[in-house]
């Protein structure tokens, strides 16, 4: 599947697309608290769009390991004004809502957001699947073992690749039977996985193409990159680009990133290798 229908606009994924991350949480692992007023939010969004982001992913609930749990009311209070602000200033923007709560998803879509990005893959809210199917918006189902509060305590798998493909197959069957047309999968790097698990997934990312759904990769500046290099999230841009290159070569069609310019450049170079986009030079 090479297209996503976002608000009636068909997004062609035969050339991979970049999703820029806009965290409006005070405690995200990389940029927590950085975008907390209208000016900084608008500046960062404008920057990401100008650098080539196709989607902007807004999260109001920090999902880093051990993150503080917040109420649905608090999440709603944080996110709705930002959706409205961005659509007022960038009417054609395609907003992805990073939430595992169906009520948040529905309210944001009603306010003009284009798609839903669920870190729990539907496991945290039993109404999520029927909600996104009813709304007929693209849905990103991510794999996570446990919750953000406990997912890194002791992640355990017999065969991580097989187990996630099996779970995704079940998710696809359920959502397709509900009538959802646009489904994207994210293996969930860092969400209930050891560093070894993460690299096994990256090595075998091409196997997920058997699901016949686009694959989103969210690997930007994560601990699987900076910890082995004994650096920090801030020092992990080069490692992120290497990981993005591998993910794209293994079939990933969407990169969820903090650094849009570098990710877009990575896509362009790999497209040139494939013989695409040379007419644009």
C-alpha cells in the first residue's frame, strides 16, 4: 500500500515521507518543555514544514520510559489549543495526533487533525479501533510491551520479530474488518525492548513488509543509539541518520523525526541511489 488518504489528500508513500515531532509535554526525553508557548510552537512548526515535513506529530502525553502519567483532561487541555493554533496558521497542515485515548483522538480529528498515532496499538483503550474506523483516518499502530511507566523494567520475548508480526497481523485483521482503510505499523523502537531487541528489529525491518501496510520508523535520538555510543540524545544526530538510512533501505516509508532537514536529505540521497528524483537536480 503506497498511499494514505489524509483529509481527502492522497499522500504518495512510494517516495518515503518525513513526520516532524512536536512535543508539547514538559518531560519528553529530548525536547521536553521546549515548545510551551504559541511563539515557539509556531516557529518550530514553520521550520519543520519548510524543511520538508509532510506530517507534524503532536504529543501531549510523554511516553518516555518512566514518564509521569497524566489525566485525559490534562492531555485534552494541552493538545486541543495547539491543534487549533496550527490549523489557523497553517491551513493545509497534516497533523498526526500522538495519543492512545480514543476521546482525545476523536476530538482532535473533529478539530481538523488528519491522522492518529497510537503508541499502544489499541491496547490502552478498547474504543480506539472503532473510533478510528468510524472517523476513517489513517491510524498508526505501534507495538509496546507494557506501559510507558513499566515497559523497560524487564522486556522479554522468545522471538521478537515473529511475536510483533503476529500481533500486527491480528490488529490488521480486526481493523480491516471494521472498515479502516489506511493502517500504518510502527515496531516501537525503545518501547518495551532492550537495546539488543531494538537492533534485532532494525536488522529485520524488511520482514514487516509482509503485512502489506506502510511501516513508520520512530528511532530519532533514542537511547538504543546514544547509549552504546556513550553520548546523549543531543549528541545522537549522526547515529540517527545512520539508523534512518538502514530503516529506509529495509522498506520504511515514514520517518518520525526531531530533525526534519537531515531526514529529508537522507531520503533524497537514497532516492537518487534508486534512480529517482534525478530530474529535480
